[in-house]
C-alpha cells in the first residue's frame, strides 16, 4: 500500500515553525526563484496535487535511521544479510534490507530485524533505534509512527585483530634476468 496525501495544506501544521518574513507559507503561491527547482520564478500554489510515498521509500528512511544508531552491526536476517553482502560487493546497497513497513492513510508501523554489536545493551539499543526511526519517519515522511517492532536476531562478536603481514614474513623473490 502506498501513502497518498491529497489534502490541501491550509497553513503551518501544529508544532511546525512559522516561516520567517519573506519565506513561503503553505497554502500561498510561491513566486520568485526557488533554488534547484526547474521553472524557477513560476507561481505555484501549495497544497494542490497528490503525493504518493511508497512503502519502499518509507522502509529506506527507517533503515537509514536504524543503521545510524551506534551498536547496530547490520540489518536483516541471515539470508538477507548474505544477499546484502553480494550487493555490497557489486557496489549496490539496499538501505531497506531488514525493514518491513505497513502503511495506512496517515500512520505507519515498522518492523526491523537486526544484528547488534557485542557489548551493546540490547534493550537500550532497541529504544535508541525506536527513537531514531520515529523521528526520521515522522519528520521526513510526514506519517505518524504507531509502533516500531525490533527483533534482534544475532550479536556480532568481533574477532581478534589480525596483524598486518610484515615484509620479513614474505619470501623475497629475485627477478630473473
């Protein structure tokens, strides 16, 4: 399901900052050059048209927010992490791996599977992830997050650091002339 917003915007939403003098206000035409937009200088009334935000886009926002929390090693279950390793090897990334979303008219529920770094308190980690996901989805997507369910599938235990091979350890080969 996709989130669609076709409601006209009448002004700043509750809790939103009021624009400074000279700044555009929702519901009023925007005129003058708008940085980075084609057709700068056109008058565009705010609040007309329809916005569609896909589940994939919302999952990507939630995934990026979850990965930003220290103590998260990776997102996803074993098979999805293996597929992610292959994607990483070819230079592609799936920021939504390990994240599922259910989208309603104005609300979203998020499920996250992850691997934590050993030594990180797991309940505190889950709370930090919830906070990051709630904030990112509500701020960037504009939907109310009703729940963030977190499943910690594994704990990553880093192995001992491998010493760098020294020049003495490698046999010296002389060039054949």
